[in-house]
C-alpha cells in the first residue's frame, strides 16, 4: 500500500478491522501512516480505547454496522432494542428516528458512520442527521450499553496469528463449521 501511495496511485491508505495492537505495530513499522481505520462501532461495541487511540494519532475512524443489534436483525443480540425507552425518548426529544439517533451518536463521537441501505427513503433519513447533536451525557448513556458485542467476526481468518478479535476456545471442527456457515458481506 505504501508503494501505491508513493506512486500517487492513491491519496490515502486505510485499514479495516485492526485492533489496537495491530494499529500500534503498523504505526511503528510504516513510513506512511494509515489515514482511516474501518471498524464495527455502535452502542453495544463502543471500542473506546481503539477509537481514542485513533483520534490521538489523527486516524479517522469509520464505523460500519452503526445500528448493531438495536434494530432487531439478530434475535440473540443484547439490549437495547429499537423500542428501548432511552432510544425512544431521544428520538422523540429530537424529532428523529431511532436509526438517526444511532448515526448521530457516532458523529458526536467523531466517527464517520457508514450505514447500509438500498431504500431511498432510509438513505434520505440517514443523511438528515446534521441539524441536531446529542448532549455529552446522552452520548455517554448510549455508550453504557457497551458489552463488546460484535455482529460480524470474519471467522475465515480465525487461525491467522494476528486474528484481531477475541478468540474463543473452539475446536477445528467448530471453526470449519463457522467458516462454512458464516455470512460475509
């Protein structure tokens, strides 16, 4: 990637799904520093330490899966759900939808939110979050939902020595099953 940058084939270098150890290793061993880190961030996985490290080093954080399990796509996910009183209260207070509150939450943490949608109405709603800000105590209240719950773990790299996520004690057969049955986007 550094060669591509030196050849003016790209303006910036970015990485995805690096943990803080990997970011530090990259920072210490590269001539051209990454401009962006793309990670999963939402109220149930705040990644505060990593986000703070990036902000201190001038690395922009892009947060994918900004709605986490809140919108109920994963039934076994942790709270909150879209009907949680805090989310409903904030949505009512600001005249916004719960997804808009969640996107604003990331923006107020200086994280670039990257929601997915093919629905024209939702895409418009996702953009309509620049006319309000959450108060710092509201951002903290949403952050209190953190349980380090990850929606997406790229299990195909599970055996890699630098696998960036917490490993669970799985057998080879369980790892193979997860790889074969995981839904990668």
